[in-house]
């Protein structure tokens, strides 16, 4: 996957200790900061999503990164590039959707420019006071692997949209209107006293497991039967693949000493490498061959 190759190249070129997690933890400033982009034709199709939903999703995917670090989402800036002829109704609806998702997160600036297609880039900032901030490299052998909720719903919703099917609506909504796991993040970041790994599953559950495994130098051992999912996705023959590799569920996965009551335990951190799924070892290369490629 060229995205990860490029990220590693950038990290080595800049010799930066901040690049690696979805958020950079600027401890001296007491903040985490993250940037994410949504590109028409790559992350969304204009005829499948309303401006309001697009604005809402823009906010949620960036807030999700802050939540996955354990910080409190606080501020956001948004740069919006639009094709010629875009009307004011689109802009108004987009920002109404953005605002509806933000809640206590304040939009403090951004930019608007022309482009050949819709391009959105948002920067989110979170406050770290009173929080134990996570890192993909902090998984400890013996910790439990937990998730905040079901996987595969967004991938199933995308298949329905592309197939022109209007139901089940809850699966389509899972794809178009994801929800950042704020409450789950707070419970983890304010109760875990030791180092722990945490990230969202925006690129798929197996991708998150693999990235934590590689960054921490551990094996992530998981029982498929314990992974929560919506039974309705079984309408698809590849529903198991959707659970494991379908992206954009925006749930949170973490490795913790003491799981909170709201979490679902799906496995344990062990000595070794890769992802052990019911006895089958998935290497980084195998997992990356199955997930969605942005570039």
C-alpha cells in the first residue's frame, strides 16, 4: 500500500518523532493535532451523499482521530475546495452538517478555494489535560484487546449505495453518518493508568490491529466470534471480510489492563508479531493487500 510507504518515507526524511500516530502529541503545548482529507471520487461520491452529510462526516472523521488519541476534541479548521459553479446552498448545508457534528468542538477558521472537484481538508486539535494519551506503540503483552462497537456496517452500507439499494437504512446511515466514539474515549483515557495503545478503525479492524502490532512489536491475538457486528450484514456473502477489512466504521480499538464495562473484549496482546485470528497468522503484507487503498 503506497500510502504507508509514503508515510514511512516522509517520517524518515523529516526525522520526526511525531509522525506515526493519527495525532501528533505536542506535550509542551498540552494538545494533540491531526489533519485529514476527503476527496471526491476517493472518499465519497457526490451523487451518493448530501452536502449536510458530507459536512457532518468531515467533522466526525477528524473528531474520531482526536478521540482515538485519548484527548478531548476542542477546535477545528476546515479548508474547502470547490468546483466552479458550486452554489451557496451547498456551502450552507455543508457547514450546517459540520456544525451539527461538532457539538462542543469550535470551528475557528479555514479556507475556501477553487478546484476541479470537491476537496476537503480539516485540522482538529484536542486538549490533553487529565487524559492519559495513547500511542500505537504502547500495547503491552497481557493487555486485553477491546473495541467500542460493531464492525462491517459501514462497508455493507457502501455496498448497498453502490448497488442502488435503499435498505437497510441503518447500514447506509452507518456509512454516510458515522459517529465518533467520544464517551468510550473518555472512559479509557481517564481510567487507564499505564501505557496503552488506541486508534480508530477507519481503515478497517484488521488494519488497526496490524498497525498496533507493528508499532508495539507484539502479536494481536483475536477471536472472530467475539467481534461485534450487525446481523443484517449477513445478507452479503463476504460479510466476514466486511467485519475484518471493511473501513469507515470509526469504532475504537484499544489494548488495556482493565477493560471498562462498555467495552467488548475480542482478544489479548501476546508475544510475537502480526495478527493471530483464531490460530491463523495474518502478516502486515497480507492485511494490506485486502484493505482499501487511498493511493
